[in-house]
């Protein structure tokens, strides 16, 4: 049935609860909850248009979120993999090699989505300040991102190759090696990455894995989560946290940073004394005695 002709105003709680149960059985929690949010939005518009009364709307829309977790998709690229990818671009003297090095530098160095990268224009580059203005971010959220010195160098090398013409920042390059002054497609970014990973001997990865690497490496470097969220252009900090791919090593390093005031006693064989800083108490731990 056509969604525009569907009688949304007649839905009851029993109907929407059945929809929730079906979504929970078929989809991952994140996907199911996105669909439920869309359903609630349609019900809200039906109420605003007078197609259902307030009580019916409140009951039909009163659906709890689908709970549960799934394995994280994608991965973060290891440092040797990143070095290998940039090395094959650097070894390619053609315009494609220069462009791909700059493309990867922006994907990883600024954490951009591939749709954001292909939407960049020449005017969005501030070479003096080392910034990029993302005007077409997800959810229509614009932001300014900052490039490291190396990423700036890669981008400047492409700009020297490309020229100062206005328009799309990254251009497709034909089989003859000629750059065509028009925007690239998001799919082209995936194809380019597939070609370069094969040349570098790097395991299969997606353009979005650069973004996961960007978030993970910044967090590993000690950048706070809120700052990483702003750089990544996420609406919610929980989304940024889901991009973290540092794994168990992160937890181990965190545990090592915690000071436990314990040291082996040198005064007795059977007693262990925790040495506490001044003003703190020390706990003596002795082996259990019989009858205790």
C-alpha cells in the first residue's frame, strides 16, 4: 500500500506494538529504533493534522526502545596499514597518486565522511589556517575541521596539481591520467580505496574506517570525548563512543594509570602493608588465622 494513502490515524497501541515486535525480531537494535523513531514522527504528524486524537496518539506512540547490543561494524586501521596506503600513493607520480594521497589525508586527518569529502569545494580550503569548512555535513550540520601539518602538505600538493579553479575540491581522473573538473561520487572514493589497499597489501577496509581510525586515534592520544565529538560532527557523544575501536588494550592502559597504594612489606614475612600517601590510611593484610 502507498504510504501516503495508508490510514495512519487509525493505528492503535496494539498495532504499533506489533510493529515494534516485528522490527525487534528482524533488525539490529540501532536500526529498529531508527524505524520506530520514524513511526513516532508519522504518528505525531497525523495528530497535528487532526487525523487522530491526542489520547490515541499518546498510546500508539508510547513504545519503548528496543534494547540490546550488537558487534561493532568496521574497524580502525593500524599504523602500519596507514603508512602502507600513503606510501603507495606517494610512489605513484601521476595526478591520481597525488589526489589519492590528499584524499586519504582528509578522510583520516579530518575524519570526514566520504559524502562530505566529495562535497568539498576549493573555497572550503583555508590554506593559511589549515582548516576545511564542511558545509554539507550530516543532518545539515556545518563545521570547521583542522588539518595536521602532514595532511596540509598532502592537500597543498593536490592543489598545485589541480589548480585554483573554483568548484569541487577533488576531481575524477580518467584512464589517460587527465583530471576532469567535476565532482567525484561517493562510490568513486570506495573504488579508489579498494585499488590502493590491493596495491599496499592492506586488508579490506571501507572509507568509513578512516573515520573510525580518526576517532580511535584521537581518543588514544588523550583528546577528550566531547572535543572528538565536535571534530567528527556527531550530534550525540554516544555516537562518537561507538566509533572507538581501541579494544581491550585501552582498558588495560587505563587500569595501569590507577594508583593502588600497595607495596610488599620488608618487615615481616607474613604481613603485607599498603603504603599510603601522607594523610591517607594504610591497610595491613595478614594471612587468615585458624578459627577466624
